[in-house]
C-alpha cells in the first residue's frame, strides 16, 4: 500500500510542478505500482512518460509524452539581425518575406544568460578610410568603461569608446584623418532611424572574430544579395591580398597606445602601426559593427 501511495504522490508532483521541457513523467522502482493515473504531456531526454524498473501500471493513461525538444532558437554566426531587433536564420527570413535586414551576427557569447554583451553583428556595407594621424590620440587597448550617449557600455566594448575618441579627433582636426572612426560613428543601416543600434569601429578582438567567420558571413551576404537585389551589400571575401586589409580601432595590446592595427582578411596577417608611422593615414577597409 505504501508503494501505491508514493507513486500517486510522485505523479501529482510532476504534473503540478514540472514545467514543459523539464518534467519527464514518473519513475517507478522495482516492485512499485501506478494505479488509476494519467501521465500527460511530459518531456525528457530519456525515460519520458513512465520510466523505471519492473513495476505494475494499472488503469493508467499515458499520453502525449515525448522526447525533449531540441532548442533551435539559439543564435549562430550568419543569422540576420533585423531592424526591430529580431534575429533569424536565412530560411526564416525568406519564408517570412522579411525586408528589414540591417546586419549579420558574427559573434555570439557563450553564456546564454548574459545580459550584455550577447553578441556582435557586422554592417552589410563597408567603406575605406584612414585610421588617423601621426602622434595623435591614445586609444584603449582592450577594456574600457564608457558612457556614450547616455548608454553604459560594459567591459569588452572599448570599440565604442575608441570610436567616440576618433570622431572627436576627426572634428577637432577640421574633418581630416580618423576617417575610419568617423565613418562608423555616423553609420546608419538602410531604413534605420536614429538610435539603436549604435555602430562602431571594432577593436582588434572584435575584428579578429569577423575574420574567423568569413565563410558563414559571406554565405548570408550572398543570400541577402539574392533576396534584395537593389540593396547595397559588400562581401568580405573575394578580395586580392593587397586589398583585404581592415582597420581595427586599437592595436590589441593592454593599456593605451597611439597606434592602430589591421587584419588581412585573406591571410589573417596582423599589422601594427605605431605612433610615428605614416601608415596610419592609409585608406584601408572599414566595416562597422555593433555590440548587442
């Protein structure tokens, strides 16, 4: 009798307190019994419905229990970032008839519970411009806490603080040099109004992450070219080695330095230009990003 009472109490506990996707139904030990019960709509990786050892199941209905559904909502590099903040894969984007792509996700943070940053996306367009002037401007090498436009950007987003500094130098120097930061600071995607997302010139860390995902990103860029033939879209790959240098907003080293760096998106090579090097005035590729 004790075994029957325990089985019924366990069944009530699972049905009343286990959320969909967590509860697995009931488990019966050897010699246990389940009498006059309903085991309904439970999910588990294994053993959903009724599981356990050698037990008796009497006058019990077991229905609509199933294997735990795989979460297919996770964002991955190559997903489309839409104007309203939704992120969808290319299949969903096309099947829903969407027309509001503003970027493509290229980095996703491993912690799904993270509030910020969750990930980063590239713009659909790219430009060319210089990094800056010789012997001007100290730039944060990695982490910086900035308040840009009233929005607190947390660690790992020095790209926003650096971009703001470059914009200020661009203005102060009579709209010469520091074009890369200026381009990203003022960039807005097609159909995007003022406000979020705010675009920036990636730090070396964020730029290297783009290089690591060129294949997935170009696949999505080709997709958007097909579904939006009139939209201005620039590929990342397919350039010659000499035309494949991209600016970052810093040199990737700790501390503050008056130097910038480039990454070659064909070879992956890294080039650092110090404070006195004229190469900082070279017009290389500029790809705006935003961190969300």
